[in-house]
């Protein structure tokens, strides 16, 4: 049996909900340290989860001999500096999406990871959900034939309440907004399932322009991050793709992907508004036949599920990360996939600001550039 990999946790929101339990459940990893800038909060989290060490200084954390790897799930405006420290210290990295605040920052992290020979992965967990994996198999088998249209709706009500408090999520310059929160996932799985994007046009909007700030007794504070995004993409193979995302839609449809082709149709979707992983179903239909729900084969099922649907696919991400660390092989989704998703987000903002279509540059050239 291989020795457990010592993992330090940086980020204690999503990190405490998913990262800590995921690493504690996984047989090949052990949470050895938790970081919080407030040492008393670090101490409380460590006591709750039986974590042996605490830090409020990242340099001290990285100097600990039993920390071989680090997971980062802080807000995105902190990712670049923290991840850079981790990678330059030669530690393996698991990084939450969105990767950084810009593709240029992401590219630099990718290059540092490659130069230091560490295994760095992104937590794009939809790649590891059983219904999504079966969907990918149908696409690989060319079930629909030549694709005619891809339509993606991701319409939820998580931020529809105007009284939901202001926080960093409301601030564009800190990586807030629904494009970063879920568009980052969408851009990753579009690339995984359908291939690269040739060009795109985007309209970003903010339906709720202010929110109560709890630090000032509830006084309203401006919101400049997007809560609705409408995008048209032209894929490299010419297929048109329509993407509608919103976090402010009461009774929104949920999360659905429809693929229409010359031979038939595939639909993957979930109307679960409470859990963005639980509840996905898959329907297929060849031309002239009704859509029929298909059973997800047992070979793809999670060995165990949990009340929070995000935990089981996250453990599969850890599986892949551990395999990379043990074999010294880059695993997908790596930082390369993170940079691509970030690039498409950058271009979406550019398109919105210019009101025009934007061409996607040659990604391999971009990734290797120093400009």
C-alpha cells in the first residue's frame, strides 16, 4: 500500500464542505494542515475535522515536511498568488475554478507547474459524473451524426433573492459573477465534449444592481458582476452552440444540454435547484422516434454517493490527481484545461465590452507564449 499523500487545505468555505471530507474519505490522502488567515478560525476548523496542524502563513504551511500537496478553494482573486507560491515550492496542486482572474495569469501558473514537474489539476467535476460520462460516450460514438445545434441552459435561482447579502461574488474585479461561477464549468465541458471554439459573442448583464452589505448594517452596495450571460459560440467544426446561464431565475429550468444532429438528439439535464450534481438524467432519440430516458450503466456509477452531490465526483478528481502524483504523469483536467476555460471567459468579457464577435486564438500558440 502506498503511503498517504499529505494535503494542506487553503480555503475553508467550499473547502470545508467538500475538500476536507473528500480528502479524509480518500484512502490515499490525509489532511495534515488547514490554513486560514485568522488563526482562531483555523484552530476551530482543525478541531472540528481532527486536522493535526494549522497555519495562517502560507510560507510556513509550505515548509511543513508532511505537506506534499495543496488544495486551493479560496475566492478566485486569491488563486494566482497562492497557487504560484505552492507551485514554486514544488508542491502538487488541486485548484478550484475559475482558475485565476485572467488567462495570462493562468498561463503563467501552467508554465511554472510544468517547469517544476508537479502535478496540478483543476476541479472540473462534471467530467466525473456518471450521466455525463455516458453522454460523452454517446457523443464519441457519433450517436446524433453530424451535429446541427448545441443548446445549453443553466438557469437557477441561487442569487434571485434581492436580499441575499453582498460579498466578493458581487464584484467583477474579484472574479465574481455567474460566468466565473458556472460558465467556467461550461467552457470546460464544451471543450471536453465538443472540441475547441472558433469564435464567440457574449452579452453579460446584471439584473440585481445592488445588495445589502452586512458589514454596514445592511446598507445597499453596488453589484457590477454579471448574474446572466447569453453566449453564441461557433465551434471549430462549425457547429453553432447557444449558452444561456443565469443565477437569478426563479423556477429556472435547471441545467440542460441538448445536442441536435442529422441522425437524432441527445438531452442531458437536471432540474434539481438544490444540488448541481444530483439528479442528472439522459434521454436519446433517433430521427422519427420519441426521446427515451436511458439507464446509466453500473460500470459508471459512483461506488458511494453522499447527501451533497458534489462530494462523489470530487473524490473521483482526487483519484485522478493521486494517480498523476504516483505516476508523475500530467492528468486531465490539468491547468491547461483551466487556462482554456479562463481564456474563453476573458474573450466573453471582451466581446461584451466591444459588442462584437471575438476570434479565439490558436491555443497552443497562446499557451507557449511569453507576451
